[in-house]
């Protein structure tokens, strides 16, 4: 009985040292946003605690150690950009309240414009990440991308000038306006399909040309002379449970969002399947011909087992490009 009393006492003490955070996540119309991922980062320890909003946008994160937190909601498709709120105080044995009002992103809330929000059950699969016959994590599946969290790069003067001009015209002139590749790093809210074998991994997608890229996993090096291309030459290797993909050989025609680059561009992508329903992706961009230092984009993909990649055609009956100049 003595030990039981001590255990109960310790449990009560631990509970008294924690609090919680609750509130609602809404869109600009005041409607609840379901399945939003709320992250609370403790400023002292750096520990990150996560929760998700329910059907009507209500959320609660329990057992938060007392302290000060920075709250974020990662981008949701391209309907809602990243949300941040710094300095939220959580006190012991109390519930802090934070209502999160999201703003419209790229599609301005137009119904049906964001396919990533229309897929039922995306990312809801539970369980550990599967592994292939070689023991490596298996990234295979159909995925829905989320809009990336993008660091602000430092630009060299010539690249700054071009970026300013592109922004002034609202991004018109992007290669995708003419059905050319508009996202060579695959960080858009598209539908992706990964087909993985021990020697090569292929990624298919719809919504942007060319719709396919391959990553060689058989230990080969880049060719000594790489002909510049839109997607570059990619080779990958496993570092524990993370697939590290090294890509060189880009041409200068693609845009990195609104930023230009040179053929010196060198990209490192890291894929990690966190669990059955989610894959995390980090992209490091290094181009000393355009940027002052390397910078990163981070995104996540949600498993969408009910979806499939379909044929995407963008070169027939083109009518938009003349309105985008």
C-alpha cells in the first residue's frame, strides 16, 4: 500500500507540472478546418508536441510541460499557408486557449481548386513505416503533397534583380505557363506515386510536366559529363532510415519558385517515411552562382491509398498563356 501511495503521489505531482493547449482552427469564413496539424515547440527544451483538429476544427494538446511555446500549423495544400504564433504561455494544471484563424493561400478558397483537400482519409493510415525485402524503408505508394515551408534565400545581386522583376509581374513567365516543368523539386500539392525497387525509384505525378523522374539506388555515381536537363541526374543512398538523393545537371531554364539559378545548382533531398501514413521531405538548394549560401525547403506527403495518378496533358488547346504575359 505504501508503494501504491507513493506512485499515486508521483503521478499527481507530474500531472501538476503540465498543462494543455486547446482552441479551434478556422478559415477566413469562420468554418472549422479539420485535420490541421498543430505543433507546439517548447522554447526552453526545443521539444515539439503535436495535435490535430477534429471535424469542426476543435483541437487539444494534452500534457504540455509548463513553459512558453511557439505554435505552428504547417501549410495545408495550397489553400492555407503556414501559421505561426510565438510566445504562448502554458501554466501548470491549466489550459491555455488559442484560436487559430488561417488565411487563404494560393487558391483564395475557391472550392475544388485544391485537390489535396478533397482526398478523403489522406494521411490517416496508422502503423509503422513498411520495409522492402532489402530491409530498407519502403516509400512506395500514392501520396498527396503539402505546400512547403520555405527558408528565405540570400540572393546575389543579379538574381535579386531578376527575382524583383518576376514578383513585379506577379510571377508571369513561369515555365509552367507554357506547359514546361514548373516544379523540379516536387514540393507542390500534387498527387505523387512512388515505385521503389532496390536499384531504382521512380516518381510519377500529375499536374505538372514532365510527370516522371527516376532516382538510381544501385550505387552508381553521376556521369562525368551530365547533359543539363529540367530534372537533373539523381542518385540516392540510404543513411539509416533516410533516403538521401543527390541531384546535379540542371539546366538554367527552370525557376525555384520565383528565384533563378545557374547550372551550378546542386540539390540534396532527404526522404524519411515517418510512419505508414506520412513521408517527410527536406530539400537543400546549393547554387553559389545565384545564392549567398545553401537554403532549404521542407514539406510532407500524406498517404492517399484511394487515389491514383492519371494522365496529364498540357500541350493541346492552350488558351491561358497569352493572358499571363
